[in-house]
């Protein structure tokens, strides 16, 4: 490959590490085209493999899914098992955000296949990466013991380059923090959240740091430390706006809505929830859209907008039924029941 192509790939990787994702995508696409024209299939697939995570990190989930499809097709055309393995992982990462509850049963065997490929190829980094992602997704699906076992395995292993190790450890601790929240072990959730932040900071990647802040925000919020959670959420939001990271902006507003409601700042909570909902819809995040409607209904209810809250909750309930989100449907139904109870009290 030419000197200019090598310079482009180096620039693209640096841009990715700095969180300049749109510029990185443009340069990776140029490298892929140059490599394909030169018949350099390994370099072409390598460049194509960077595009889905760059688009995902920028909040371009639909474009990321399209990029995964291109990587899959080209890897299969060329019979390159290593990049088939990459594509399986990237597809799971996209579905985790867009519509996870309806895809886990299909994703799980695909991920097991990808893990088997990584082990067969002796690719230690991707083996650990698969274990990390599978552990987090299993925990999210309610398979807590299996999820924790895979995450603990990642943290117990060594032999990775420093940057890679920081990334995997920050993500593993972040997933463990979420798992501990779901188990009600809130002190442990905060510990893992702080460890995630420490490893993200050590990586030197500003996007990892913002991601880790949001992992800690959830733990602090659920542990009743609302003021500290709000401080971290505001820092994350500031960085997300500065760098045009729409996905992290959405996460920050989503959690700000909950924190502000708990701090009796309901009007501000409504504004944050509306912004989170708009961003979720723009990015096509189907599950998060329903979560945002529930969060908005709670904020509206807290500031006395009861009729608006009822309409919002009914919309959440309808979407939850249509999309088969059982747990979210229960939450929406509870909000509707509260409103019905209020109406009954008023009638008396």
C-alpha cells in the first residue's frame, strides 16, 4: 500500500482514539477503497472493520448496522474467518443498543461461534473481547451467574497490551456495576463503577472516560447518591456536546432526568427526559425510546402534569406491547394505574 494510504490509516486510528469518529470513518473508507483497488484484501477488511464501531460511538446506529453488513459480505466473499469473527461481534454491539431484548436468543449462539473462531485463531485479544461482551449481554438478559463468570474471566486474565487491557477492564467493571445494580448490591455497583472510571482514565481515550462516567452515574443514582451522580452526568454531558457524541449525550440526559426528579427538580427533569427521548428516536434506539417515555411520564407526574403523564405512559405501554418489552410494559402499566387511582380519588 502507498505511503499516503499508510498515512491515512494512521490518521484514522489517531482520530478514533481521540473520539473524532466522523473524521475517522471518512479516512477508513478511503483506505478501504485504496486497498481494494490494489488487491490488498487484509488491509481492506481491517479498514472496513474500524468503521462500524466508529459510527456506533458517534451514535450513528443505523449507519453502523449497514457498515457491519458490508463487512460481513466482504469477509464472506473473501473467505476471511478473522473478519467474519469481527463482524459477528460488531453486529451484537449494534443490536445491544437498538433492540436487545428481541435479539439475545439469536445473538448468543452467534457470539459463541465468534468466540470459538477467536480461540481457533489464537487471537487472545478478541477472545477476551468476546468474553467481555458476552458477559455484559448475558447479565443484561438476566443470566447473572453466567454473565459474572465470563466477566470475572476477563478480569482474571493477563498478557494484553496496556491500552487493550484498560479498555477490556473498564468495560468489564462497567458491566459488573450494572449487574450489581440489578442484584441490589449497590455498594458493590459503585465500587465497580469507580474501577471502570479508573481504567478508562488510564487508557487516555476521552470517549472511554465519558462512557465510564455514565456507568458510574447509574450506580451512584441507584445507591442514593444523587448529587454526586449529577456531577458526573454533567461532566459527561459537557464532553458529549463538545465532541458531538450523540449516544453519550442521550445517556447523560436520560440519567439527568432521573436524578433531577429525585432531587425535586421536576421541571428540569421533564426537559432532560424530552431531549433524551428526541435523541433516542433520532438514533433509532427502540428499547431506549420506551424507557425515555417512562422516564418522561414520571417527571411529568412529579411536577403535576398528570394528564400529560398519563398520555405519555399510555404511549410507552402501547410501544412496549408492540415491541414485546415485558418489563417496560409493567412499568408503564404501573404509571397508568397511579393516574387511574388519582382520578378515582378526585371523583370521591
